[in-house]
């Protein structure tokens, strides 16, 4: 039985399109029930499911362009494990934060933003400290920390639970929670759209072509090199240190 993870880059070409369309449908339904029925709990869960689909679409698109995303740890879980997709979402947010601000891969060792030990801390410090965009880096890490709770948030929006006290979806998930989740989710759609434009839209000038090639090079570095020793277990250890004046 062949699945996404077993397909070659050539066989994967174009398969991101139905995944992305499903993500759009899920997000549209989430917005509809939030605006029409004020059902923010169910809407929040649907938004998170749309995030999972757009993450899958991004992975398939990158694989079809011969990026080594399927060689990452736990790659076999990408398409059937919710928590793994949320881990990937955190990496996408990190990558998006870089692509938003990057002008050069200029690394430095001074003033690391992140505390803790392990490979992820080293990668994050290299990427954000050396880019001279510390504020952008901090905002990305704040969103990453929110993403770490996405699986619980999705379940809390759908099911009644009990941990020391009763948890009812429409009480546990507020309009503010929905709005904050939607804001984060929109970044994943933007990330996919940027990837799609990068790979599938022709450059209008020589300068734009060079910029695209540089972005592809940076992205390949991030995926193939920076994440070569990555461990998802380290992700929860990342803490944001306050910026000094």
C-alpha cells in the first residue's frame, strides 16, 4: 500500500493542491460557524485541522521539489499523527519567521535569544540572533509556544473532559482563543502560498530570479543542514529570554 511518504518527488508533483484546497475548506467552515453560530470552540478545532492540512500540503510541495523533508526524524508520522504535524507546524513558524526578515544567513554568537540545552537551541540562536531581527524572532517563538498546545486545544474544542474539574468546549474555548488561533493559522496559509509562488511562479526579472534562487538555497540549508540533528523532544525545552536594552 503506497502512501504520501512512499512517493517519489516526481510522483508527488501536484498532490499538494487537493491538500491545500481541503485546508481552505476547513478554514472557511470554521469562519462560517464562528460568525454565524458563535460556536468558537468547534471553529477553533476546525482551524487547527486546517493547519494540519496546510502543513501536509507544504511538506508534499517541498518533497516534490526534492527537499529532504521526508528524511527528518519521525517523518513516517507526518501524515497520520496529529502531534507530529503540530511539531512540524512549530518548525514552519520558525522558518516563516526567518523568511519574513532574512536578508542574509549571517550568524553570530553574541546575545543568544533562547535558553536551554540541545541542538534546537543552537539552531534557533544561529538563525535569529544572527539576523538582527530579534523582535521578529521573539514573536515567532511566542507563536511556537502557543502551537505546542494545539493538540490539547483542538480536543478541548470538541470534547467534554475532566482534569480536576469539568471542561466544556463552549466554556473552555472563548472568542479570544478563536481569534488568536486564527491569527496563527493564517501564517501557515501565507507560508504555503509563499512556497507555491517560489516554486511555481516564473520570475519577472533577473533580479527576482536571483532572489528566488537565494531563498531556495536558504530554505534547503534550513531543511537539510540545520535540522539534520533535530529532535522534536527538544522543541518543548526552548524558552524565550527577555531582550536587554
